[in-house]
C-alpha cells in the first residue's frame, strides 16, 4: 500500500481492538525512522491525542486495517507528539 492509501485506515492493537486511525506518515526528526502519525483515544474528537508509531511495528492485514504489535495500554501510554514528524511520505 502507498502512504496515501494508509491514511485514515483503522489501527488495531495486537489484541484486535480498534485504537485509532492513521493521520499521515512521515519521518521521526530525531531518529530518521519512518513513522505513522496516529490519532488515538477520545470520543468524537474530544480527548484524542496524536502519537507516532514506527512502521516496523505495524502490519497491514487482509481487510485493509493496520495492526500494531502493541496492546491498547501500551498505545495509550505512548507520548503525544507535536512537530516531531517532518517531511510527509508521499510514496
């Protein structure tokens, strides 16, 4: 899948729970690693936060959803990000 096709796809925990949605893809400014910027938590947009997960921890599964190697609690404990992601991936 291309970066554009991954946008707005649901992200599942390792247990199969929907935990968020891919906002965009980019590079971590500190590590240079390719990451997915994901909106997680909240209800109707209230209380959600944006995190970045390395693409190496994500797998596209048969129905087009994206599965993480992390549990819901591990994802919830990820730090919220600001502008640490630069250079969106367009491939």
